[in-house]
C-alpha cells in the first residue's frame, strides 16, 4: 500500500487527526457523566473501583486497553470524578494512539484516514454508550492490516511482524464475536487489492484460514452465557423467513439512516459507482454483498430492538467496509484541495453532530438529578422504585440505575445515594431487612466491602420499596402491603 496519499499529505492527515481527537477528547471530558453514568460503563467502573483491578466481562479481556487510565487513577486514589474522566478519555486515547501508529510508525495514511473517519462517520449514541468492545476491536483490526501491509514486496519483513500476526488475530476474536466478519472482509479486500504481491496475498490467505479457527476455539472454550444468548438471536432468520424486509428493526434503521447515518448512502453509491466505472467487479461484489449482507444479519438478529445504541453498535462494520474501500481506492485519486476540504468538513460536521447528541443522555441524568433532589427528605432515602413507562422512557434502560445513581450522587452531592429501579418490586421485599448494604440488580454489597473514598454512605438503614411514577416527593406512596 502507498505510504503517501497523492491527494492529501501525511502532515495534513496528522493535523486533521490531531484536531479531531482533540475535539472528541474535549467532548469526552465535558460529557463524562453522560458517558460514564450510563448502563454498562457505570457497571464496569463500579467493579474496577471496588476491586482496584481491570473489570473483564464475558471473557472480552481486550477491554483492559481502555481501562488502563481509570485503573491508574484508582490506584492513585484520585477523586471519583477524576476516575470517571479518565475512563471517558481512555477510549479517545486508545483510538488516537492507533491512529498515530498507523500514520507515523507504519506509514499507512489511507488506513489512518479510515480509522479517523470511522470514529465519527456512523457515531451518534455509541459515543455515549462507550464500553462496547466492538468499535475498539475494529480499530485493532485496522492496526492489524496496517502492520502486515507495511512492507512492499521485496522488502525485508522484520521478525516481530511475523511474531505479532497470529497473536493479534487470536486477540481480535476476544473483542467481539462479529470480529470474525470484520477480519474476513478486510482480508478478502486486501487479498484482491494486493493479488500481485505474493507475500501479502499469502498473509491474507493465512488470515482467512486462521480467523475462523480462532473463533471456534474462543466460542468453544471461552464463551459466556451472554454471548450464547446473543447468538440465539440468529433464530430470527427462521422466525421471520422469508419476510426479512418486514422485520421491525428495518424501519428503525431507516430512521437512523435519515437522521444520524446520512453519509452512508452517498458513500455507498460513490464506492459502487467507482468500482463499476473501473470494472473492478470483485471489489464491487465484495462491498455490495458485504454491506447489504452484514446489515441484514444485524437487522434480523436485532429484529425487535428499540435501542439505537444496540443497533448502531452492531452496524459499525458497515462504515468500516465502506471507508476501507473509499480511503484505499478513491481518496488517493481526488484533487488535493478538494480532498482536504472534504475531509475537514466531514470531520468537523460529524463532531458537531456527536456533540449535539448529548441532549438525549443529559436528559436522563436530569431525571435522576430531579429524583435525587425530590426524594432527599424522605425518612428512608434508600429506595427501590417500581419501574413504570416513565422510567423506561426517561432512563432508556433501568438495570444499571444503582450504579448510575451512585456515581451521580457521590460526584455531585458528596453523599452516596441508593436507588434501584425494578419491574417487579414484590420480589424485593427481602430488602427491608438489609442494613448497611448497597443493593444492585444482581448483587448485594456490604458497606465495609466498598472503599470509603468512593462510597460515601450516610444512610445505614434498610431500603424502602416504593411505587412511584414521578420524582415529586408529594406523590411518593409506600407499598408495604
């Protein structure tokens, strides 16, 4: 692959990357509460702080790459808000580091531009639902392809490249089960692109052989109940056969295409028209089948989802497929001035779109703040709240409310408040007898097992189980019968 782009200099790509990751870093700091006090991130950080160790879920151990900064902050006993900020910033640092390696160390400007655009092009809710290992895994895959395509045919390939290849492939399947499709697409693309280069052609064939083997090893010996449950969603192909176009998620995805992923359709058309004009039918077919086939896989599997961050996260490879083709085969041929303006405008506009997206996530925090203020004077401030349509609408999902409330109350008031939202409160009657405990959806923690610096409990009594539909304390009604 070319080490310089004819259309835009490596220096300009570096400046665009620096500016973009600086903006994303600022957004990550400004909206750190929206990003961290939200579902899985709050849960992950709870266990990282409690155990003062990496928190690995579902055997996806590469998540440690984005937990280095918050763990260092935790080891240094930094304030809770600082630990939250470092966790939020850690993801931007991870992407920025890979971008720098691609551009500066590996001299792969096309792949650096691909990663840079990937971080903003199809990103809306996933900027605030941060903990998913999938986008970090895709960035890792870009780095993998950057390393093995660094050296031209005839050049001496250092031993460390060969030593890294298989471990990186094996690591990639631990990011996310669908990484096998990401690696597979990239390997076929580079196989076609470098068919005359025997060395790269051989490496791509080895990748295509090794990745399904590693996936089978991982799924056989290192899988989890959560991943098995997700894989069971493939049963929707039988459920909806043959009316796959009628699945509810297609309508949801169409609305996302219009409001958030609006650049995907013109990019898709641009790439296909380019390959059609060049008569590069193998790449044309790869992109067409890859994009449409993969999106069908996601939409049918998540046929009934109502959460954009789920569908958006699972669909991210579509932007990778298109950007890989565009950055490698189209970007180098554009006029320098046009390409620079196009890249700068796209990056800036998408960063603005991401920034405006915060309203949805700030709104849910405001609901928790209002409830916190309204229930402060309650005789028993440790509450288990019956889930209603209001909570489902305002909070998006409620299973992590205990962790979110802990973060928000401790950072903003200096006192750790306890709130759990439960759809079946009659299963929680046992909580009345639990004193000096912090209750979450699946676990109960004694106060003395939680570090005092990060858990500032003032209420030691039992929980009160309530039926509530508003944070207005005048309407709080106890449900003891």
